[in-house]
């Protein structure tokens, strides 16, 4: 991992009855994000015990690459939809690796 790389854990909680829509929306972000400059890993997970709970596990080369992620068309188009589909605002946490 590059010295200034970072890890991100981003959680989205779907409203009950909107799980399929949230899953489709989030799944649609995976391929374009993986193609972004500076994206090392981008995985979408769904909680086995709580299907309303979705989590992205991400690795980025730098803060700048992660910040650039929010300027892409696919993210700018998706973010406004969370208000209607998500039970709460996305919980986005950034981390560094402690060795």
C-alpha cells in the first residue's frame, strides 16, 4: 500500500421495503468506481443477518483519489437518491493501516 494510502468503510442502511432498489443502486457503483484512478479495492457487502445493511470496503491510493471519487458522475448521480432510499445518512469512515 502506498505510504499515504487509505482504507474506507462506508455503510448504507436501506429503508425497509427499499432493499432491492438500494442494492441495485449500490451495485451500479462498483464497476465505474473500480475503474477510477487511484482505486485499489472497492467491494460491496450485504449483511447476512440484516439485509438492509450494506457496506463498501475500499482502498484508495491517496486522500486525493478518494476525494476525486465524489466528483465522478456516477457518485454525483447516486448521492441524491440516498435521501429517499436510505434509512439514515451514509456512515463513511476513513482509516490508515496500523502496523
